[in-house]
């Protein structure tokens, strides 16, 4: 009996179901895999968060160019006022939307063009020289024009180059679009200057003054409206209406011919006056020279007379005879004649001069010519 029972227990033991320990082993492996997955996810999230933080901090670093300033607005308000303007270099600010960086191009040359007084055309048509031909008259709906002081019409346009003055806060924050305000001021200056100049002065005689008038008016408006800009250069072009180009060219040619005739007349007048002045100066110099010579000659005679005066006073008769003898010798030096010196009459008796002259030979009558012998 004892030998049979044990084998039955073993069989019963083998026939029993497996213990619940196997499912517990499977559950521990899934939990471990889930925990490892969660751990890896947390690592990725941490890396992403660190990257986001680094990017957030580094995105506030920016550079400022050599010809600009930057003002930082924190929640829409400037940080530090005008003193907070950042110059060229590397700077740091909080990223948007906390801080906003407003760049002010101080020192950079800005350019705007005014076509308020120009006819209807485009830049492409002008470059291709394919502008539409002028109509019989101006069309106010499309063609711009300007009125001059003498009631004429011209076309004028200009280009303004300017810089934003330091610190540039008025230009950036006082106007919704400062460039449009500058454009309006430039248009006003063109209209104002044209209304104060005649068409001849604008097109021919005083174009430089016309351009300077535009500049003065523009600077006046800049000061009144506090635009905060500095004018660098103004280029202006003015032409007559295209419908009247031939007429204006004829007037211009007439003016050129008139100027040429006037210049020639002035040149001839200057030459004539210069020549007359030269001749007058030569005659005056000759007269001065002759006057000086004559004065010196008279002065020399006076000195000689004064030198001879004591000798004359000492013995007048002797002095007179000596002077007569010297004069006769000087006058008759080369004369082939005899010289006599006649003393004055004595005691009032008359003086008789007798000359013995040889009788000249009588002329002979002409002799008749000898007759030739004829053979």
C-alpha cells in the first residue's frame, strides 16, 4: 500500500494546473519596458526643453549695423528713452513678444522722387524711349504740370536724397509713414518754387537759383514739421510742355542769337575802348615826356643864364662881343665864306660898309651848230 500511494500523488501533482507565477513574470517585463520608454521620453523632452530655452535666450542676441541705431520697445514702451539707442555692435534683448527691436537707419541715404509736375509716363517707357506721343493739349486727369510766376506751364520733377538726423526718434515714432510726409514736403517745395520763378528764369537764365529756392522751401518745411532729416542733394529737371517744344526751341535759339550779338558788340566795344585808352595813355606819356624834357631844357638855360649873369654884369660890352664871336663861329663853322666882325659905331657916327665884288663874266651867245658835209 505504501508503495502504491506515492506514485498516485505524483500523478495528481502532475495533473494539477500550473501555478500563477508565470503571468507575474510577463507583467514585470511589460512594466519594465513601459518604464524604459517613459524614461527615454523624459530624456527627449528634457533635451527639447533645454534646446527651447537655449534658443529662447539666444534669439535675443542681435547686431546693429554701422549706419543705424536700434531702440528696444518692451511691451510697447521704449526702454530708457533716447539714451537707450544702441549703436553699432552686438547687443542682447528679450525675444519677441517681450521686446521689439526698432531699427533706425541713421546715416543711410534715403531717396524719394517727386513727379507731381511731370506728364504721364513710366520708368520703363522712359528707359526704352517709347513714351506716348503728346496729345493736342494737356490732360489734367493724367498729366502733371506746374504754374510759373508769369502764368506759363512747365513740367518739372525732382529726386531728393536725405539722411535721418540723430537720434531719429521723431522720424520713426512721430509719423505713421515719415517717407510719405517727406514726399509731400518735397512736392510742396517744387510747387512753391515754380510759382515764384518765371519760365525763362527756370529754363534758361537762373535754373541754379530755382533749384536753390526748392531747397530753401524744403528745409523750411522740415524745420516747421520737425521731420528729423538732413537734405543731402536735390536733382531737378524742368522742361516746357511737349506740345510747345518747337516754340520754346525757337525762342531759345532767338535768345542765343541775341546773346551772341550782344557779346560780339560788347567785345567790339571793349576792344575799341581798350585801344582808345591805350592811344590816350601813349599820348599822355609822350606829352609828359615832352613836358619833362622842355622843363629840364628851360631849367638848364636858366641855370646857364644865372651862371653867365655875373660875367655880364662885370663887363657887358666884352661879354656881348664874346658871345657874338662864339655864335658866329658855331653858325658859320662849315660855311665857305669869309667872316667879318664889325665894331659898333663910334661917337654916334654912321658906319659905312663897303664890299668889293668881282664882276661876273658875261655869258657868251650860243654858237650855231656846224653843218655836216654831204657826199
